[in-house]
């Protein structure tokens, strides 16, 4: 079993290179995504949740003097992220989005994005954690700039590259600050945790390091006000690229906060909690209003994706067992639901040539299958009970509302939770309005569609919806492996935990 993380690390990269040298692109992508999903399921089944921690690990020293080594392994959180990566990856390659211009480079870029996210989630060494994420940024630029939609696709490509490049630079500064503050230089995350448990960094230094990491990770996740790159990028991106980036790669920043920032800098997290709460209210309220104002489906999904990051940031800010467990569930659920929505949006663009509400309408007659799958995907996105999104959101709301709650009345956590509940109403408004306008509204200029969605897209979205229902009715399948309380034990000691996630 210990060989699986190593195979899972290298095979996607080898597959992407093989596509560049002539291997069939879509078929290779499907095969490797299927292997990644199978390997992840096997590791889930073999993972000892009672023991917890990193398992199936391999560590090899590479540059001993600098503390850099090769390290891979998995725990419940990284297994959840890997499951998301390969479920969305399989769906992205299953979506039938034919490309005539240099298809081998196109498919290789898609696989490089999945490989970069996969490597970051497998890495137990901070150096490779950062490097693998950067591997996925160049393909994102190429996919949007060359194969994107709209007249301003190159502008969108440059905008997302500049934003994410600056975010990565700020993140790199924060990671360097963290490593240099250690008693002995190392990039091994387990060794870093042990060192800081024995010799914690001073409060002032923790505060500044966490702030830099928060900004760096926040830009990558589209934390308000660093969010403006996301909606335009997703609107311009090819359908599989939008699925992979919005569904998987954007979650790297959230994973980094849960994996690196919170466990290693608990006092810094405590000091910056109020700032994070204020910023995430911007995600929930202002971006929610912006989503309501949109007049085309792709931009609505883009702004919705940014808004929903506010829920997950709320779980991170509360930093107790219940809220962070909910954040992990919602990361998975949001990735699956937004990928399904972008897949369906791509079918609309392909069949009708537009995503404008004013030019669509009445598609329930011509595209009943799209209508059915869109309904499920939208119901998941707005947090309808039975879907994994609902399970994650409820855990976050209870965990955040109980944080620092006492007889003195509402604090910032309670008000942020109220705004988050208002965000649920916003989500229902803009998503149900979109559903009505596209499928049930008056017939528009582009409503004369003759065929329903393709089989590939049907299987892709059907699989994502099925996963959302499975984890919605049985979130314990994920919760029993998370061991979030172990990852957040330092933060939890500082704050009362109102409830504990069942395992």
C-alpha cells in the first residue's frame, strides 16, 4: 500500500508528458484519472482512522544541509483532497469538449493541472507542496489564453496569471519566514510541527507570518478583496479547465491554511481571526449581491464560487473541531458541485452558443436531461438537505456560532454566522433565478436547441451528483478519516469547542 502515493505522484506527470509526445490525449487523461480515483479509494479503505496521522509515507533526504527531502504520504484531509481531485479530473476528461487546435497540448495542460494539485496534496515536504502548486499555474494561463471563450480571453488569462503569481510570491515569502523562524531549518511538515510544539515561535512573529500566509493563500482562494480574477477567468476558461481550477486547484489555499498555517501558527491564527472574519463577510455579502446582479450563467457560477469560499473561511476562522471538519466537507462538496455546474454551462455554450439568460429559456422541452442534472447541481450548490454541501455548511454554522459565545451577547463570530445564513438566501435567489431563466422561462433567441447534452457530460455530471448525494447522506465516510482534532489541537486548546464531529 505504501507504493500507492508514489505511483499517484509520478504517473499523472508521466501521462502528461506522454500526451505531449503523441499519446491519445482524452483517453490517457481518462485512464490516469481513473487510476488516481482507484488508488485514492484503496488508500481510504486501507487508512487506519483510529491511529490517524500521515500513513503510507515515503521520505528520502535530498539536500540534507538545506533540510529538503522527498516526502509523500496521506492522512484524512489529504485523502479527501485527492478524492476531489480525481473525481473532478475524471469528469473533466469525460466532458466532450472537442478541440481542433493542438489537442495534445490542450489535454496535456489539463492533466498538468490535475497532477500539480495531486502532488501538492500528497507532499509532506513544504518545498514540494509549493512547487507542485506552481506546476499548475502555467497550464492555466495557456488554456485560457489559447483555447478560452470570448474576445477578452487573453486579458482574462493575464489577469489570473498576475493575481495568482503575486499570491504565490506572497505565499513564498510567508513560507520562507516560517522556515527561517525554526530552530533548525527543515521543510518536513511533521518535523516542523514537532519543533514548534517544543519551541513555539513568539506571538508577534507568529502574527506576522500568519498574516502573510493568509494573504498569500487568500489570493489563491479569491478571498475578498483579492477575488476579481476568478469570475472573469472561469467565464473565459474552456469547460474542463474551469472545472479543474474552480473545483480543485483553488482549494489549494484552503488546504494550505488547514495543513500549514493553523497547526503551526495557532497564536497567529488567533490574532488574525477577526481580520479574516471581516474579509469573509465581504465574500458572503458583497459577492453574493454581485452574483445576484449577473445576467449570464458562467459569470453567475464564477461569482457564486467566490461567495461560497466565505463559508469555508468561516470554518477556518473558528478553528474548532466542528467548524474545520465542516470546512473540509464543504471543500469537497463545493468542488464537486461547481465542477458539475461548469460542465453544464459548457454544454449550454456548445449547443446554444450563449449563456445569457435573455437569449435562453424554455430548454426543459429540448434538453430534459440537462434540466434534470442542472436541477440536482443547483440544489446541491444552494445547500439543499441530502447533499454534501448542506452537511458541511451546517457543521460550519454551528461551529462558528458557538465560538467565543457567552452571556455578553453576539460577537463577531456570531454576526459573521448570521451573514453566512443570509448568504444561503442569496444563493437560492441567484441560482433558482438562473434555473428558471434557462430551463423554464420564456423562449429566447437561442432556445432552438435540437439535441440534449452529450453522453460524456451526462456521465460526468451524473457521477459528480451521485458523489454529492453519497457524502450528503453519509458524511461520516469522510469525517471518520479526517482527525481534524489532531491537526487543530493547538488552536482548540485556546478556544472552547462547542460540539465535536461524530466519527
